[in-house]
């Protein structure tokens, strides 16, 4: 397994994004995550998008961060928002999500971001377990789904960690 930076519109990223959207739709009974995202949001130094590949060069995991600052969606200055963390069924159980998360945190920290924030849903217990075991704690709601009861928001300080 290896991890590479890719653009959010890279064909492998699009493939995994389509797959995660199907999983969201299945878990929540809706159309998936409709948060507006653009490839430019993940371009360094204001973000990063990563893909993990297996031994046969098939994409099996993804994740990115994008810079956020105080706005009307509840973000704070210096935030780095985690987006599209996903591991395919075939790639699960190998620590890929934890490796991608650590790489994204390190990159956001190096870019001067002070806090990593993320939004997940109450139908994603695996994600919640990953984040809480990685030092994330519940925080005030933010983002596109901040008014939804099923939305759960977490944060972790990046500086000094």
C-alpha cells in the first residue's frame, strides 16, 4: 500500500468519490453528501488530497483537507476541514484511514492551520471510532449539514500536537 497526493478531480479520486456517495446514500437514504466541493479547495498550500493504492495500483482509500476561516457556516480562523475520508470495502482493516488522517494532519499543521475539524454522521460508527481514538472531541456544529440532527462535528488542535 502506498499513498500519493492527487487532485480532487483525478479519475481515481472521482471513482472513489462516486463509491463513497453510494455508501452515504445507502446509510442515510438520501442522495449522498451534497456539500459543494471544488478541486481548487484541495490545492496546496490551502489543502491536500490523498489517495491510497494497493499492490495492483487500484485506489482503495481517499481523504483531503481544505482551509477554512471564520464564516457564516461556523468555521473558525485557522481551521483545516477534513473531507472525503473513505476506504473501500476491500481496503478496510489495514490502517489506511489512520495513515491518511495522520498525513493530512501533518500537512495542515505544516501549512499553519491550528485546528482540524470534521463533520460526520450518526450512521458512520467506524468513522466516529477512528476520530475519537485519534484525539478528536465533539465541537460546535459547522458546515453544510450543521442544522441536521444526524450531523456530528469533531475537532482536534493541530498546533502543539
